[in-house]
């Protein structure tokens, strides 16, 4: 089965780091015209320029900025067909006792992981509805299905919320030819945060984690991208509202 995205226009957020970058590369290789976005201007530029991606420096939690970015893409391309919400993460936080978590820290993780996905889907929906075609892929986490290895309460709660949002958007947008699915990755060493987490486990903790995975290996950004490329394709037209665990069988 050949998965292609010829003639499609895609926006991938979180593209200054591993998973977002792998998805953007895969979409481009499949024939899509790919726009990439991230809050990290330097990291985004270093990735986008060599391969000709159109870059947008964007704080996804800002509703106006998210809407302006999508409208700029539609004005330039005439369409936006694929939205991959890979931005998010823990925003530099670490696991702490519940008594130590402040309101700003709690809200920052929700803004990055849930608000941004909603604002971008909201902005993209009119063009997708007009075209009677759309693919929305949210990068959730295994923490959206169970407690998080990070121990960060807000991250677990936000990823569970993203799972719920995915199912609701599937119901709301499905009649217009738009699918919405999420991927729940297992542990992937794809950015500085996940690398610090991995190192914090030490040799024994790392071995226990790998032993808990059926395939006995960690995932890669390309493993997650492969699932996203399928869900974003024409081949996945009757798959919607699903949460795909890509974790080597750990779930």
C-alpha cells in the first residue's frame, strides 16, 4: 500500500523537534506542501530552511495567532487539508508533589497541549468543510490513557483532555468529510526533555522500561510519523475518533 499526500496542504506544529519534524518530512516526501510551526524560532528555522518548508513562528496557545497562521496558509495555498498538532510537552516542568504545583504551571501545560489543538482545529475547520476533506491528527501520549511516567499531574490531565477533544471533534466534523484521530506514543527519545527523563532513570530504570515493552526497544520519531502519515492519508478515510497507541505493545 502506497501512502501519498499529493496535492494536499499540511500544517505541522511542534516542528522544531523530533516527532513534528519526522511527520513534516514524511508528508513532504509523500507530495504534500508542508507548513511548519513552532514557538522556538531558531530551532524551527534551522529545520525548515534546508528542505524548503514554509515556517511560521507560533505560540499555539494564542487563539488569534493560531487563527492568523491558518488564514495565511489558506490565503497562500487556497486550502489546508491536513493539521497535525504535535506541539505540546511539559514546558520544562518536572514531577512534583501535588502540593507544590502552582496555577500558572498547571495552566501552561493545558494551553500548550489542549488549547492550541482546539484553536488550530477551529481555524482550519471552515476551509476543510468547504473542501469536504480534512485530516486532523493530534499527538497525544500514553499519558492520555494512564498515569504519566513523568509524574506531572497537569501533563496527564491535559493529554487525557486531548483524547476527549479528539473524539468530540471527530463527531462534530465527521459529517463534513473531516476525520480526527490521535496517536498515543510510547517513550521516544525525540527531544531534550525526553532525553533528560531517560537519563534520570539510570541504567536499571532504563532496563526496566525497555523490558516492559513487548518489542524490547524504545520507539523513534519515525515510528510515530508512520502512524501519522497513514491517518493523514486518503487511505484512512473511514478511521475517525480513534486513539492509536504506538508504543511497541506496552499498552
